[in-house]
């Protein structure tokens, strides 16, 4: 049993530890709930799709696309012609993803700081600026940016060490279905 002292009360309660643990817990909670939204910006114009395809469209018969993966609920397509681009930036991969045949998500992978800067300029010109006031955005080795509109959500993550970027453009109604198809 604990002896009574300034740090431990006679009933075994550790004094001085509870407040720092509460503060540390609050910091972690703030970091995981609030920080991802710091670089979020409202969309000035929701694209309601990507590359001219509206959310929910059936992509199976689109001549410009080729199916590259197929599962029970999820099918993935790529462009048949030329290197994929986002604005003026050539990207490593660009995939259109459907759930039960309905267009629901786009995944984009790219590399290079110049490509990242070109994509950011393009996205901000289409979707609206990111809040860049001090303390309002995440900067450094890993950056995350989010735009939310009524139909679409766009999440961009850039790893500055490896100079790799990932963009997820998805329909806010259809994309949650992907989680429903994951076995428990």
C-alpha cells in the first residue's frame, strides 16, 4: 500500500498525476478531432463528380475507361488514353471507383514537390482557397488539406519526406458504402 505523502493521499489517490493525464488526454483528443479540420475549407463550387462523370453514374459502358479491378461490390477503372492528369499535372495513377456500379470515388497518386504545387494551385482555383492564416493549417513533413461541399469531399495528403501525394475525391453519400462492405 502507498504511504501518505504529498504525491499520494492516504486513500491511494495519486495527486498531481490526474491533471497532467487529463491534459494529455485532452491534447490527443484535440489532435485527432480538431486538427484534421484545420486545413478544411468550404468548397466554392462542388464539382458533383470528376472528369465530367457525375456521382452515381454507371461507368461500365464508358468507352474512355478500362476496368482494372473487379470485386463483389467494387470496380476500379482507369483512363485508356494518355497519362492521367489533374489540371496540368501528370500523376502516377488516377482511378475511378464504383460501388455496386455507381461512381463514388476517385483515387489519385502522384510524386514530386512541383507536381504537388501544381495540383494545389489547380484545386484551389476550382474549389476555393485553403485557409492559410497562422495556426489554421497543418504544414511540415505531412500536410493534409480537405474541401467539403454538399455532394463532394476532397482530401489531399502530401508526405514531404517521400514527396508523395494522395488525393481522394468522393461522393459524400455513396462513399460511406465502402465501409459497409468491409468484413468485421
